[in-house]
C-alpha cells in the first residue's frame, strides 16, 4: 500500500506517495514532483548530473534513499536557486559564459558550485576545479564552467 512521505523541497513541504520508501530521491523529485533540474545520468553516484543540495551540502540524489531525507532535510533543486522566475547570480553566470554545450551535466555543475560557494565565497581556480572534479562533462566544456563560477564570484 502506498505511503505518503513529506519532503521539504525548495522551501515547501510536499507529499510524495510511494510503495518504496527506499527508492532514490531523484525519482521522487523528477517523477513525483515534476522537478527536472536533477538529471538521471549514471544512476550510480558517479557523474553528478543528479546533484541537489541537502541541508546545503551537494548530494547525489540517484543514490540517496527517499526515507533518508523525508520530513526534516531541506532539499534544494536547481529550480530552488532562482527567485521570482529570475536566475540566481550563479545561474546567470553559467548563461553569460555559455557554459553548456549539450547541457546535460550543467544542472549538476551548478548545484555542486552552489554548495562550494556556500562555504567559500571567493574560491580560486584550483578550489573550483577540485569541487567539480567528480562532476563529469562529456562535451569537455570545463573551461567555460570554471569561468562561469569565477564570474559568479567577481
Ligand atoms: Fe546520480 Fe550520475 S545520475 S551521479
């Protein structure tokens, strides 16, 4: 019998019906709540496309069980970074630098960068590269991605 779990997503309490409380958070966000900011890439916690913030930390939602974050954890998806329909400074910097090529990795890159900027307002290039080292981009637009994060902090 389906169970209703409450998630705190982008500042709102939201109910998700599920038969499997241990299903990946990514599925609940995308399929249950229609939040398509987090992408399904590898499904194994290795590519970073599904990255969201949980209590401000970058987390791979494809390997995070729903039950682990229900009720209390504050979940932020890409959609939660914008305000009143306007992109955040970080999102705008990615747009201005045309950081995306195919774009599939970019949402995860932005979320990973958002987590970095929470704890380091002025990261140098090495810190940005280190923070994004495990977010994969098959198009190879890393140079523009790093520039976008730098632009957001300048
Ligand atoms: Fe989650 Fe690749 S889809 S890390």
